[in-house]
């Protein structure tokens, strides 16, 4: 049966890779992001394979989230798969030097934004007693590392929400799970270091990090399991990574 997936943060990184993989597999798409020009490009490209609808909003804006998702036109108003992917890290400061603006951004995007989007989608899943929700978490939601403080806290919150949502939605037959990547080479570090490309690039030097396509492959596997199978919580790291602070690097 033809399915429709809504993906937040679909204009770059993991979200973009998932959108491309889903289109390849014939899954119709509702793509959400803050950059309209990228959404337009994606619709033009992926619309050759599947039906694509785009939504331009910031997940931090509760009113916008509820309004645009609540007014989705047919056939996009029935979401079978929700990929809660939008998220960011801001800064890498010790707690005593942390920026209040950075803290607000991480909590608003990673936690509240995820909840707003889920709140907008859940009523139609509950009424149909069907649906699949995947949260893109992080190994930062499984352990805390130096200077990770609030970012790790936000991802621990995603881990808790994933567990709580799975419990509460169990009675409706809705599948809920999380994919928690380690080091993935995306725009993530550029955002964390606020445009300092040199500093961002050092994060991925000396080893082979995960690629967004690796996570997209995993997410596609998760959502295509038989209905009786729910992959509730999955952690994936590059082979070179043993933990958030232990990465085997080699330099020539």
C-alpha cells in the first residue's frame, strides 16, 4: 500500500538523505524545512519519482507548526510515517560559560519542536489506529560528554519522549522508535561552531564518520519491517567510534 512520510529538517543532512531514499522506494513525501529555496529544489527533483508537498516553517513556532500541518491538503493529510529529524547543537561551552540563547535554541528545537510536530500529527494516527514514528536521536542521548551539558540534556529528553510515547501509544497500535547516530558528517558541526568551518572540519578528520546515507538506509529498514516488528531503540556509530569521547583517529 502506498505510504506518505512527513520529514522535518528535510533540506540537509540526515533528513535530506531520508527524503531521497524514501522517494527511491516510492514513498510520497511531506518535506518540512526553514529554507524555501531548498524545498523548491527538492520538490522539483524528487517530484519526478513520487508525490511531494513542502511545508516552510520553523519547528520552534508552535502556531505555525499546528497551522500548516493541520491544513495539509489531500492526499498528504494522512501521514503514515513521521520522521522527527529536525535538531541542532549550538556551542560547545562548559556549563558556566554557556549561552542562554544557545540553551533556548537547543531545547526549543530538539525537544519542544519535536513535541509540537508530534502533537500536530498524532490525532489522525490515533483515529486510524495506525502509524509509525521515528525520532532521530543521538548517542548524546545515551551518555554525557564534556561540554555537552545542555545538548546532551536535550537528546536525553528525546530518549525519554521516545520511550514515553511508545508506552502511551501502544494501545493504538502505533509503532514508535528511535535511531541514535554517533558521528555523522553533515552541517551539524558547522552549526555548532557557528560557521567556523575550520573547527567544524576537524571533527571528522582522521577517521571515516557515518554518512547521512547510512542513517537513511537504517531508517528505511526500520519502517519496512513487518507490522509485528517494532525497532524501539537503535544506536549506530562509525567503526572508529567507541563512545562520545573515544574515537580512533589516524593522521598521515
